[in-house]
C-alpha cells in the first residue's frame, strides 16, 4: 500500500494567477490568439546596468557559495536604501536576501507561526498569503476592506478581528490586486491597534515605487512598529527582474536570526549572479522605475476608461501597483451566447478566455468574487485589444 502524502501540503490551493498565466502561455504556444493580462510582470526589459553588473560578476568568477542570508555588499546597500528612502535604520544582520519576495513572505511566516496561530489578512489579498499561513499550520483570519473605502481595512475592523490567538497581520501596501495605498494617518491608526494587541506585522511593500498620488509610507516607520515589523521587498517589479528571483526581508534581529537559520537549511542563498545584478539595480537608482511608473499611470487611466464603459459604471483608479480590480457582479445572472448563466467571477473569466481569447484572473482568487483583476503591466496594443475583447464578451451577455 502506498503511504499517504503530506496532508498539510495537499490541503493548500495552487496559485490561480500562476495557473491563468500558464494556461495562456500554453494556448499561445498552440497557436491560439491570446491576450494575457493575468501575470503581474512588467513588459519592459531588465535595464542594461543591471545586466552589465551580472555579466561582470560572471567574468570575475563570482560564482562560489556566499552566506545563506546573502552577499554582505548587497545587504549593506539595502540598509542604505531603507535609511534614505524610508527613514528606517537597519543593520546588515537584519537583512535576508531571498529567492524572490514570495520566498521572503514564506520565511517570515515560518519564523512566526505556530500551529493554531491566527494571522490576520486584509481582503482582497494576494493569492499566496492564506495558503502559506495554512501550510505552516496557522489560521488565516480575513478582514474585508469595503469597496467604498478603496478596499482598505480600518483600525476598528482590525481591533475586532484580534483575539488571544492572533500572532500577526500580513499586509500588502500598495496592494495586489486592488492598487490600494494606505496613507500615513491610516497606517498610524492600524499601528496603534497592532501595538495595543502586541502582535507582529508582516508588510509586503514590493510595489513601493509604483504609487501614483502622494508619498509611500512604510508602516515600519511608524512609532513603535519597527521592532515588531518584518518588511518584505524585492527587485522583480521595480527593476523588471522577475526572472532573476531576488527579494529580501528586513526584520528585528531575533527574527532575522531565525530566518537566516531557515534559509541556511532550506535553500541557502539566491544565485550570486542575480545578487550582483541586484547591487547594480540599487547603484542605478530609481530613475528607470519612476519612468515605468509614469507609463503605468497612462495605462491605468486607459484601462479605467476602457473597462468602465462596458460595465456602465465608474471604476476608481488604482492608487498604486499595476492592477485594475474591476467590479463585475452586475453581469452575474446574465446568459452567455450558448444559453448558460454566468454565476461568478471564475465562470466569467473562463467564458472571456474561451470566447475572446482574453486571460484575466477571477476575483475569487483574491477573496472577492465580485471583481476580476487585469494586469496593465502589458504593452499598449495588448491593453487596447484587452478592452475590445472584454467589451465584446460583456456585450454578448444577455
């Protein structure tokens, strides 16, 4: 008899965003005409200075093992970035360089969560968060942000969700999928509840450079928060380095030591070449990232107008990141051309992919079935085609 496999692993769901992107690529490889707005991947090439830094590292033979927590030079530059851009004072021993920001989220939860611990997750949320919490034996506790409040949760909601079992809150600011950005005053209100209830905060700030109005504030910079906050960031989005797989977390020293131990046993360090490329990115500065932000701003405005027309309702422009989380519940209950009824966001997305060749992600993947997510980190032509195809699919519903 074959012995059973891990229940804990079998009980977590596969990433639906990855599944949508994989299916779209498979259909394209089969010769199908597909426009994919499923993946959150900038369509720009990795900037030349980053690639040159990686090439130099190869030419100089920098291909040996380094410390499990990452190359010291890179960790020092990350500390400099935090100080200059976020007003946060970290030492290199508090930084762990990871194989992408998703890996950093896993390490952070692994350092904190015991079986039965509750982790508060504002919804809508990135698909990976609750599955990692469950994988580690924790219990996700969802707090729904109201659409009227741009999907942000309030301090009152957070207080109500806290219990004696609460270990941490896992935030994403700016948020994937909604584009929500918390202001400093909103973060201060949440921080007050976090400190009062003596819980940790994991703050995923990977879209930090893509804030369209106002300034980005890290919750770690709020009084009383740095000593209880793990900050997640990375290079994939801001520097067009998705395939390089370099992220990092910054945490209080006792937590950083545990994360280093986890990484030393599980993966060791990320690729040296990718780490030297990350050094090149930090040396390059934010110039290219800010240019991308302005391109994304124009694409955002185009998508808000284009999608809003077919849904016959005004869609709030995202404040950050590069996703449009569009409400579609008004089409639920309508019939497709074949006579079947659209019941939810998953059926709607399947119908749009099959009928129009447009791949988008159902809101159910993010904890809000009333919406669908478009990534506008795509070419202008693909976005134009996406609007045409989406509008046609909606118009065909009766």
